[in-house]
């Protein structure tokens, strides 16, 4: 099965902050995009990877992909839903 590639609109790295600021930074980055745009978020393992995807889903956004990187971080791909 071929891996789906997404056309990334913007990227944000939130590995330098801790919860709950991680969600706030991700939400602010999404708020700056238009409906249907896709945001790539780089985040740390632990609380950020547990909380940010769940919180963004609760906000109504679509989590497209979550992949583990080889350095203890994750890449989260989110599509903005609603404006």
C-alpha cells in the first residue's frame, strides 16, 4: 500500500514548549490557516503526543497522520476543519 503524501500548507515545531502550551501553539498555528489547509506539527513524545492530537480532534480538526521520528519526536499532520 502506497503512503499518502499531503500537500503541507504550513509547519510548526513545538518541541521547545511543554503542555499545555503545546496545544495552544498548535491551535494558534491552525487558526492562521484557511479551512482545508494542512499543518505539519513536530512535537515531543509523552504528554504532547498524547494530548495535542486528541485536543485538536475535540476542536473538530481532522488528524491525518501521526508518525514517530527517530529522535524522540513525532510528526503530526492535521487538516483544518471549519473557520
